[in-house]
C-alpha cells in the first residue's frame, strides 16, 4: 500500500527531473547545443524542432499514464462500479486517431530532415548580402591514431591540428590509411566516416573565431582516445599569414617521413610545407592496402597507451 | 505428437510428425534462400574487384559449365522420377532412380572440383582477390551442399533397404528431394548470374 | 602455440577472475559428488528434450550472462568515473565493452526470451512439447557451447576487442591478429545455428500444434510475438551466418572479403552486420512487447485493448525492421537520397510502436490495476521506453544523426530501449511465470526492492548519458579526459551500481523464495486471474503438459473454462499420450562442434577436423535413430493428475 503511493508521487517527479536536468545542463553549455557555424546551426535547428515534438509526445503519454495509474488502481478509495469494464477491447474511432497522429508527426519530421540531408551535401549558403566564397579544400586523412590535414591549394600539411579561416566553407575530403574512423568537430557540425579505399566529403564552416575540439569519433583500437586535434578558426588574414609562415619555414614532407608517420602509434603535432597526396592516394584501390602491407607486424603489438591520460584535452 | 495416422494421401503426409517435418524443412529452405541471397549479393558487390588476379572472362569456359548444368538439371529430373516411384510404392524404382541422381550429382561435383583446381593453376584462388573470394565461396557453398546431399542420400538408401517404405523413410526421401530441387534452382541462378554474365562482361 | 602462451597473463583482475572461476568450478564438482547428483544431472537435465527444462536451462544461463555482462558494465563505469585511478588500460577497456555488448545481446537477451518462449509457448497453445524436441535440445546446447566458448576468451587466448559490431577492417586478420576476434566469430556462429533452429522449431510448433479450434487470431499475444519473432529469426540469421563465415574465411583462410588488400570491401561488413543486426533488435523487443501485453492484461484484469491491432503492428514492425539497417551508418556518405529514404523508414517504425503504447494505456482504462511485481516492471516499461523511443526517432533523422552518431546520446538511447524494453520484460516475465516453472512465487516484498533499486539505478545511470552525448563525448572512450564530462559520468556510475544492487537483490530473492515461499497448490497462481491456457495446467506442470487438450475458439480461453468449470483433465477423454525419449545425442553433438570451433579459434586444424568429423558421425547416428518415443499409459496420467489436483 505504501509503495503504491510512493510510486505515484515519484512518477510525478519524472518530468520535473527532466526540467531540472535541462536547466542544469544549460549551464554546462553542451557543445552540440551551442553551434559555432552554419552546419552545426542547421543540425541544431533540426534537433530543437524535433525536440519539441518529442516533449509533446512525452507529456501526453506521461499524463495519460499517470491518469490511468491513479484512477484505475484496484484499491483507490471511492472506486465505482462503472470504473471497471473487463470486456472493453476496442474502439475503431480512437484507434484510427492514434494511428493517424503519429503518421502526421512522422511527416512533419520528415520534411525538414530531408531538406537538411540535402543541404548538408552542399557548401553552406552565405548569409544574405555576403559574397559566395569558394570552399577551401582540406584532405583529412587518418592513420592509427593520428590526423593528417593536407591543404593542396596551399601545398602544406599539418599533423594533429587544423587551421581554418572563418566565414568560408571548408570542404573536407575524408579518407583513411587503415582503420575506419570519423571526423567530428561537434561545435562546427556532425561527423562522417574516413574509410580506406573510399573518399567522403564533409562541408563545415566556422562563423566565430576560436579553438574547437575535433576528434575521431569512430572506435578504431587502442589509441582511439588519443586521436584528437584542435581546430584553430581564425580570420582570413590571420589564416593566410599562418599559411605563409608554414610554407616558408616548415620542412617538406618527404616520403620517408610520411612512411614513418604512418606507423601505428601516437605522434605529436607536426607541420610540413608539402603534402603526402603526391605519394599516396589512400582512397584508391591501389593504395588502400599500403599501410597494412607495410606494417603488418606492427599491428600485432599491443601498445598499452598509458600516456593517453597526459593529453592536452585533460584539464 | 499425435499418434493418429491418416489412411489416405501420400505416405509421408499421413502422420502429424511427417507433416511437421516437411513444413519445417520448407521453412529451413526459406532460410537457405536468404543465405544464398546474401552470398549472391556479396558476389555482386565484389564483382570486378579482381586486383592483380585474372578477370572472370578469361577463365570461365562455356563447355564445362554447360556440362555441369546438364548433369545437375538431369539429376533433378531423375530425383523427381525417384519420388514418383516412391509414391507408386516401388522401393526398387526409388532406389534405382535415386542412385542415378547420385551418380549425376557426383559427376557434377567432379567437374566442379576440376574447374576449381584449373582456376587455381591459372592464378585465381580464394586468396587472390575479393572477387575470387566471393566466387569460390558462392560456388563452393553450393558444391558443399551437393556433397552433403549425396552423403545424406546414401544414408537414406541404406535405411530403405533395411526398413522398406514407411511413413518415416518416405518422409525422409521426400525431404531430400525438396533439398535436391532447391540446389538445382540455386545452380540455375549461379549459372546465369555468375557464369553467363561473367563470360559476357 | 604452447599451452602457457594461450593463458592471458599480466592482469590482476583477470587473475582474480581465473581464481574465482576455478574455485566455483571445484565447489560445484564437490557439491554434485557429495550429494551424489551426477546421475540426476545427466538423466534429468543434460539429456532432456522437455521444453520446460530446456527453458529453465536457457534462463539460468542467461542470468549467469547477465551477471557477467553486468560485471563488465560495472568495471567500465568505475573506469569512467575515476579516470585517475588507472583501473583499466585502453586495451582492457576495449575488450570489456566488446564482451559486454556481445554477451548482453547474444548470450543474455536472446536466450532469456527464448527460454521464456520454450516454457510458455507450448503451454499457451495447448501443445505437449515442441514440434522437434530433439532439435530444441540441440539448439540449447549449441547456444550453451557457443556461450562457453565466447566466455573463456578472457582467460584463454585473449578477449575480442573490436566492439560487438566488430567492424572491419579493424577486426580483420591484419589489425586484430590472434585468437580474440576468432572467439567472437566462432562463439556467435555456433550459437547462431541454434537460434535459427529454434526459430524454425517455434514456427512449426505454433503453426501446427495449436489446440483444436484455436485459430491464429485466438492465440495469446505472447505466442503471436513469438511467431513474428521466429519469422525475423529465420530471415535474419542466415545473413549473420554468412557474414561471420566470410570474416572467418578472411581471418583464418586468407580470403579477401573485408580486407584492405586484394580490393576487398570493409564497408560490406557493416551492411551485412546490420542487415542482421537491426532485425535482431526486434528479435529481442517483440517478445518483450508480448510479455508486457500478457502481464498488463492479467493484472489490469481486463482484456487486452485492440488485440488485432497489436498483432498487426508487430507484423508491420517486423517487416519494417528489414528496411532500416542503413540508419546505423548514415555517416558513411551514401548521399542525401539514400539517407532520406532510410530516415523515413526508420521514423515510420514509431507509428506501430506508438499505437502499441496507446493500446497498453487503453488496456489500463477502466481496469483494476493490481501492483504486483511483474505488473510494476511492465508499467515502468511504458514511460521509460517512451524516453528511449523518442530519442530513437531523433537519431533516425539522418542530418541530426551526424551529431548523435557514435556519441553517448546513442548509448543512452539503446540502453533505454533495450533495458526498459527487453530487460524489464525478462524480469516481468520471469516473475510472472515463475510459479509455473518452480511451483512457488517469488517474494513480492523483496521483489519490489529489487524493482525500485533497478528502476532508479537505470534512470540515474542512463539519463545523464544523453547530455554527455550532446556535449560531444564519444562512445567506447576508455578515459573521461575532458573535465566537463566527469560529473555526469560520476552520476551515471552511481546509477549503474544501483542497478547492480537491484540485480543482487533479485538473485537473493530466488534463494529466499526457494526457502520460504508458499508452495503453489493450484495452477492458476495469480489469485485466479490467469487468462490463457498455461494457467489451466497444474503446478508443477506434468511432463506431458495437458492430460486432455481443451477446445479453444476465443482469446483468453481459460476465462471461459473457469466459468464453465472445465479443466485440462477430462477423465472420459483420456488417451495414451505420445512423448519423445530423452537423448544424449544433442549435448554430445554440440560438444563436438564446440571442440571444432575451439580448434578453429586457435587455428589448430587437427582439432577442428576431429570435431567436425565427430559432428558428422553424430548426424549419421541421428539419421539411423528410429526411436520415436513412448506412450504414457492412461493409468499413469490418472495417477499424476489426481496427485497434482489433490483429487
């Protein structure tokens, strides 16, 4: 008897706890709910749009549920005979209603989903009054467990960090030298897979200057946790100055050096004034097996990467 | 589990056990269809990914595949005759036609083994590329099914010698005939979608 | 490989596990010998073909696996809440989340539900056993040896570490050498054979062995859910069989399906895996829906609302389940068109599911709700599952999924549906049918403690994970290395321990009830509220189930039987009952195949070939086996029934 009352009270608290959580997390400023570019903004808008429907569904179901439990528990004081109808087993009208309403909700969710799906496959449109900028092409290649960012236009390459200009679409061309991974910069937008023998395209753009977290989000073995990078989003002049500096000061990426870097393991940040694209095209059938063939024996070694704990993301 | 036995109809359908066994086997064949469909899909996806190995057009020979097809189609026909004899109550007819079926099946297998060895000599093995892995797995799975079918049928031929035609033995023969026809259908798909297309493209 | 090389060394936790396994093993051997129970174990259990005993063995194994998978989960939670402790290193963590996922889906959820189906479905349709009792025993032993093989991996040879999805190329021979991944492949393959056989067996049983007069649309809803699930099993499991076989060929025999060399295609694994894997999700959720429907109707003391709609919605869900697999990898870059199609098909599943939720709520309308433990699990399912369901729809929106994919948002979602759906149903179903299985109920008071601990633990554990996902924490991360993520992880760990405590109370309840619960005297254990035929039998259920099978021409037939004073023992209609004989073949057959699989894991081909030949011999033995059971004489039926009914 006591437990039953307890139950009803607690169930009433469920939606409340949801609200407490949401307000509590508002202070945490969750990355995905704090978009820093048009792509993550589109996804944020879609999520929020869907969220209201979901809250509506939750409220309706919870309310009905609480009503049934309270009104129709067997030993509620003041129960009447008409509160029990053991043979009630269907009502065509109401069944049609609660079949049609979910259909309508699905339709209402489908429309923005489909339009956003298509929008994500194109460079983000500039805001009204601003000029259309050609996307900056960056090849993002992963190897266990590091990131190579090649800027073919600028003829430079970075390892484990990324510089991008703000207010200009970035066209990432993703591929992998070995295991499957995914490029994810939550503040700028959702992820896509990097796969050896394949090339996928991902458009992102930063509207605000700043340093964002990026990572491989698709589990790919021991060093997975360490396969992160920082994204430095900066104004166009600053970006150009950085490119200038790299091209004049950084060493060239020799084939030997690149081979060395491809070995499974962790590496620090590095900068080069040429790209690996002239040696290897990991997205092609010819080169997809290159790393596996070169370093077959190295993949057998377990690394037990305790030093992952000392990464810079740890504050 | 019902013990009642019907007095009419085909022998294999007269008990509930017989009916259930046959129904269960039909469902199993449904699962087998999915299994082969997955292998066909795999083959289609990996089509053309031959890497350094020879391409199928260079290796596939119409002659040998036609002979294999002829053997297996004929065996399906003789298998049907065997069941026809069984329905007439003739153990002898059943045994003879089933033995011919097995001989034809063995012939098919012989050619298939020859074919595989031949391809291996020319540099196309299970290991040489994705395409050839898919080819050998698809055709090999069918071949393995034929092998199992032959072994199974031999066991049944021994049983029918010892026990004659009963509800149980007739059910077993009926089921293996379903299996054998099924393998024939699969082969027709392999013949058209693997060999014919492989030779043309 | 030398024998000392194959033992896993260097991990204190694993040493501890080894020692405790050896101790428990010795204790069991000692107890069996001391109480002279070996003969009993062999005659009554290991060689049984009785669906009820096989079901009990399924459930016991599943509970054991729930424990193992739960310990894995606790270890992960400790590591994530206390990252500075250095409790687990990356490699060890990877092994643990892999075994946790695989065990919970393949070796816990499915066998638990299959165990309940084993016991209940024949009773609900008035059958005396499965259509193929021998095959049923074979299925169980294939699952059992598959499970055993998978579970020894962490002490012998090393556990698999590429996730329960085992994506290639990571799980291929080049990047995951050694036996670990082979354990995954062979363990799943062996148990998968059994699952497929069970699917066929249940289909034939339900289609051909129903009580006279019982049409398909008279069947209890749990039987319906089993039938639909069996269809999914039969059409989904061959895909897994092929996928596992291809990867085995890759790893052991050097073929090039999923490799990076030889123009292989690693992405094909993800497709094949999820073409099975998504239907698999419904294999574990539809029976859960069936259980909830039974329990809610029983304790609401009211007919299930919209029976026909409930059945059709399950069929629609089953069909749709084959058309949504791409939503597991929207981010593979298949393009906007493909993603849109699969987004819509995914969201459409919400329609029949939503209809079911409303039907359950409508069943409660004008009912008399009695808060028993099974009912509490079932009621708690509704709001909890809604939270998992709506986030599932959000994940189904491809564009939004780019942000959710591979994050803790996803983790929270599927734990919400699988725990609030499947696990709650397992507890509900087990407590509900417990008196049928063991002749006494589980203690209600302790049961409520277990429920509340588990229920709150569950929400505290997984609700925060939605927000971790929104803050960009990826799944399968072995260390909480961003400071903002730590507080929510700590909360989550507290919840996980609540669930662990709930489970322990549940297990204690099994012991307590065995000692102290009142023994059942009637078959209709829940205050005479049983609605379907399983309650019409006596408790304990005689091995032949029904002395006489009643004529059925409606839903909830036992209600009318009670009104009219009919039972399953009509003395005038007694006839000898045909029953199958017990046999040792299934356990031997599967032990040999288990040995073959073990050989393949370590690539010891002689062992593998020896086991396979043994398996072929067992098939030949079976082919020549003409033992078609025995008849229970009328006198013995009378004796048994009179004793059970106290006549």
